[in-house]
C-alpha cells in the first residue's frame, strides 16, 4: 500500500519544526503535502525543506471540508496513494511508529474506511482538558460499524481531524470531504462511510499529543459552530442520536473527577459548560438568527461569507 500525508496550516509557529522533525523520523514513508492559508511566518518554506509539496489557498477561502478535498485532489494528481493521513499543525507525534500504527488496520480489514488515533494531553493541559482526552480517547481499540449505533449513539461516527487516516477508495465512494460544513468534516465523512457499509477503527496504539485549554468565550464560539453543523446536517442526529446524551454523561463524569482532584476547578468548568450549552443551543437555532449575529457568535467567521 502507498500512503500520503496532508497538513493544513496557517502560521504554524515555532513548534512546527518539532512536528516536521518527528514526521521525518516516522517508520512509515509517505508522500507529503501542505495546504497553506497565506502563512506569513515561513511555515510553507520550512515545510518545503522537509520534502513537502506546498499548495496555497487564500485565507478567506479556507473551509474545513473543501480545503481538505482540494489538498487531497492535488496530492492524488501526482501520487497514487491508497491511504491518506490528515494531521493538524498543533499536534506532536508520540513516537516513530505513530503513523504505522494508525494505518496498520487497512491491510488487515478491507472494510475499514478510516482510522483515527488516540490523543494524549499536552504537558500544559488543565485537569479539564486532560479529562476530555481520557473520556474521548480510551486505552482500548474500537472497531465500529453502523450496527453499533445503539451502543455508541452519535459517538459511533466519532473521528478526528487532527490525526486520522482515510482509505482513498472509500473517500471517493462517498464523494470526498464535504464543501459546505462549518466544521466537523471528520464526523460527516465518518457517518457517510458507516452508511456505505464501511467500518471505523479507533487505534489506541497510534498516539499523538493534542489538547486545548479553551476559555469560556472560546467554548461558546466553538460550540455555536458545532450546533450549526448539527442543525444543517440533521441526518446525523436522526441516524445516530443527539449529542446531548453523550454531553450529559461527560459533564457528570468530569465534575466527579474534578471534585476528587481539585474542587476549585469546578467553578471554571461550570462556566465553560454553561458557555458550551448556550453556544450549542444558539447554533441549533441559527436559521432564525440574523446572519450578522451568527458571524459574531461563530469561531469560523469565514464560513458566513459564503
């Protein structure tokens, strides 16, 4: 099998060199492509030094799904890849086998359409951020099909845009990445693949470091966009169930964990959860909100220009 690697970037910063060095030391060889949104800090030039082909998109034209599809098509023009790995610029790889572990399943099970790996928190992660990674990325592998929706609900279609690999033929069969989603193109693709009879594999052995210490305001904006996605792609909730059930379970388990480790952190977590809930509910209602207000509430403001 032949493998590709795609990273979307925008001013990746000083830590990007470390990621490029880690990619260079991977045991799995890949054809490498960077899709860059008008970086001004030399991100694209640095990537070229590490053997990346670079394609450009205007910063105003970046979209989570459409830009990934654009990058994929550019990669496949010159390279006959069977599987393509997508990374984000803000991750670090766990070891030299992170890629190899992620794609191993594709040669073992031809019905696996995508594989995503385990995310470990960065060293500076808050207790809340650490718990989120533990909750969403357990230590055990999972192989999920459409029949598992009664067990996992909406998490049957869980995926990761930070560290996932896709079988190219499966992507082509579902029409590739969606062009008109505000975010969650990873879940969209996962849900489409499940409906086409493909399986999703969660590899706990393929690991990266990735986490965010979001403020309440950032959580509001992010969850507003998640609400917009679920409103516009309502077929996902109808097929797999709503996100609220999984959210309630997460909140209860998180507060119990914080109470045991540092009760004072519960205060900040409460306001962040309130921001998440408010943002999500407003996002679900976006069709009746003025477009100017939607843009103000949104984390991905470029979406509202199209």
